[in-house]
């Protein structure tokens, strides 16, 4: 069996406001949890309380995501600053 090889280069990754995107998503999950919470009895009668807890889990995982992307963003900025400082010292 022949090994599959790509026919073209992979595109550059998209960079955008990652921290804001993850924060907005986390807020949305938490708001959905709060909106569904008063209707817990309705969800329980139908056996779908997992919908409520899924929203809470999404908010909790989003908090981990916010921590991660903030650290990642700071590391990218530190690396860019270090490269810029290294280039300044290298030029006469």
C-alpha cells in the first residue's frame, strides 16, 4: 500500500483575537447554564438534565481555555520581543 503524501503545502494558521474568542465562548456557556437552571424540573421530567450540566462543564473547561490561551499569547509576545531585541543587537 502506497503512503499518502499531500499534494500541496498546508496553509498558514489563522491568528486572531484568540483570548477574546475563548472568553466570549466561556461566558456564553455560563449564561446558557444560568438560563436553563430555573427549568431544572422540566429537564428532569424529560430525562435531559445533561443539557444543564453540559453547559456548566463547557464554562469550566472554558476557564481552563482562557488560562491556556492567555499564557500562550504572552509566550508568543515574549518570543517576538526577544527576536526583535536580538535583531537590533545584530545590526551594526
